[in-house]
């Protein structure tokens, strides 16, 4: 399995950038890195994905290291509604969710 | 556009009773997934359908779990008989064509409590 390692929890101040790290040292060259998040009592929600290049969309930015062994999800201006569990997933045939990072955005 | 619809949202049953969950995917999505999420863990795939065909049911406990998607649209997941360890959130997701890199869209889930 192309497993990922994420910190179990992080706090972030509202309005500041949240940088969520993820290690995936066993990733293969053609495997994508995906990020989903899950707000309490809701289903997971897609955020962003990437292969080698950095990616940005309206929700977040994804920075992947040159060796692809780690990545960082950046929420540029965290709001209270960004409080959720964030999952970093290396896609190998199907989504395999780990425990994720519980992010709490505080006022 | 309506999202993935699941019902019921909550279900409480006694052990050994049967239970069924229903899912209606996003219109036009050919691929449907059922996941189970235990407390404090990420979702785990139970079964994946391409239209009406189950193409990956390797993680579905077949002794008590069954699923169907008869017309390739909505789907039902059943547990009979339920055990205490089946208490979890059951999530349904869909994607347009089931390609590996496609985004999956999740419903809100059904929270099951077995007493």
C-alpha cells in the first residue's frame, strides 16, 4: 500500500494560512496525491489532487516535493468553516483513507 | 444539481435485526461506491458498482452484507443479521465513469447504531 503519514491534529488561527503536511515516501511515479476533507457529520469532500506539479484551485494549493515523497496542502486564509478532518491519499486503484489530520480553526 | 442522496440518516436497531440503507447517486454517474466509516477512522470501501455490475466487492463481508443496484441507478446495502460491531457510518459515493483519477462525490451517510 502507498500509505501516507499525517499529524493527528493541528490548530490554526482564523485568517491565517494552514499548512497541512503529508509524507508518502513509498509513492510510485504514476500515482496521484489526493486530498479530501470531512466536516463533522458530512461525507468527505474533494479538495485537490496532483501528480508532480504544484496545483491550485479555489479551495487550496498543493505543493509536492521534487522527489514526490511528501506534500503540503495549503489553505491560504483559514475560516471557521475549514474545521474538518483532512485526508491525504495516494491513489492506487481506489481511495484508501487513513485517519487524517483533525484541523481546528479558532477565532 | 442535487448531490448524492442517502436515507435514512440515522438508524437504531437491536442486534440480529436486519437493516437496509438506500443511496441515489448524482444523475448520470455510472459508478457507485459504498463505504463504511468506524468512529475515529477514515472510510473503507465495501463495494464498487459500474452501472449494475459489482466490480469490486472484495471488502464486503458476504456472510451478512449484500448490495444491489438493479437498474444501474440507485442502490441498496443490506445487513442481515446486524451485529454490535456493525455500528458505523455507511457512506455512498458516486463518480461519472469510475476512472481511477475521477473525483468521488459523497453523500452525508447513514449513521447506524446496533444495540
